[in-house]
C-alpha cells in the first residue's frame, strides 16, 4: 500500500511539474495586450514620423498593436513625465528626444522626473543631423570665412534656431564657444520657420535640422556651411563637417530613443529592443527613414544608457558656460 501511495504521489508531482512547465511560458509571454508608445512631440514631426513608419513591423513582430500617444510640450518634459509615472508593466513606453533625456536637467530649474532614477533605456532609435545654413547674400561662402567675418564684426550676424533650449539652440551655443564668435541668436518655433526666414533674409544664418533645409540647399536657396555630425552626410556629400570646415572636434547631433518606466521588467525591455532593432534593420524602412533626412540608429539598452550619461555631462558644460536657462 505504501509503495502504491508513493507511486501515486510521484505521479501527481510529475504531472504537476509538467503542467507548471506548460503553463510557465504562457504566464511569461510578452506582450499580451496593446502597448502605448508615448511620443513627446506633436504629430508630423521627425520622431512621430519615424515611429509611424515602424508600426507595421512592430505590430507584426510583437503580435500586439503599438498605439501612438502624442504628448508634446515643455521641451519633451510633459510626455517624458507621463512615461516615468506610468505603471512599470511593459505596456507604456515612449519616444523621447535628446533634450528631455540629456539637456533639460541643466536647462530647467525644476524637473518633473529624474532620468537616471525614473526611466529605463530600451533602445536608441534615430539621429537627426543639423546643418548651419545662410542666406546666399551673406558675403562669407565658407565656414572659415563666416567665422572670420563674425570675429571682425561681433554681434552683427544673426542666427535663427528652432527654439530656446532645443538641440539646435545648444548647437549654436557650442559653435559660438568653440569658434570664439558672438552671434545674435533669434529663437523660432521650429526649424521650418527658421529656415524660411533665412531664405527671406530676415536673419543671416540658421541652425536647422536636415529635413527642414535639404531641398532649399539643393535648390540654391540656402548656403550650407557645414553639417554638425562627425562624418559627412550621404544626402549632402559635398558639404563639409564643422570639424573639417574650421571647428575641430565639433559634434552635435539630434537624437531620440525609446525609454520605459524604471521598474519595467527586463524581459519586456529586451523584447521591445529586439522588435525595434529588427524594424530599423529592414532595408525598406531604412530607406524611408533616410528620405526624411533622419538616420536609423538602433542600439542596446546599455548603449543608450551610456550615451545619455555622456550627453548629459557634455551639454551641462555648454549650458553653464552660455548661461542658458528656461523658465
């Protein structure tokens, strides 16, 4: 009898283990419901456009719909705060640009979140090159000529940018510091209006993102002095980098990545990273993104975390030296 009981117990235990083993993958499966992707800029912008290009591939890979939720405002702080305060269950993530992840902590006296404590990096998404352009009537035709003219006539050349505290604003600050020039900065609400006023002659120069100026440069309506990236751009191979053109070591690139609430499970972060990497590696998707003037740049969570740390330190120095503050 005891032997029979032991056999029954052993069989029951074995069955229980088998059931548990079968049930475990289902319990750990992610995702099991739609995922909200908060985009910290309005519809139509570069980050929003890139995300929407990725949606078909993401939906297919994840087996659940990814739903875009645009939450713009305060240099990305509003949307990023929504992400930071969301339940850390893997079903809210967000696309956040360089400002909110690296510069805003030095620009704003008070922040509604702490990047290091409240957010978990998921993946780098894309980078956006900037280009320093000018009205063709400006006498200087090269960056070295422009710098020389600015030094002879300090405070006379005006330069537009996409708004106070934006990456374009900080790119101008970095340029002025490294080149040793003083320019009259004119903030605009976005790159598009800044580029248009440079074409119209209301300002001499503009620091804008590539999508806002590419066609006007090609049409000869704007002079392109230099791109802000370490390497030349495939879209403008004839335009030198800042480093090549007279400001050695200059590097300023707009970028955005995907982050999640800090306590989001590792499995969810890893799964989303794989889905994003696969989508960004698709040749058709890459071509569509590059047509926007944006470069797909997938990467691991660890790479994004390291990049955020280095960018935060870099821009903190620039902001302090230029005494830039946002109320």
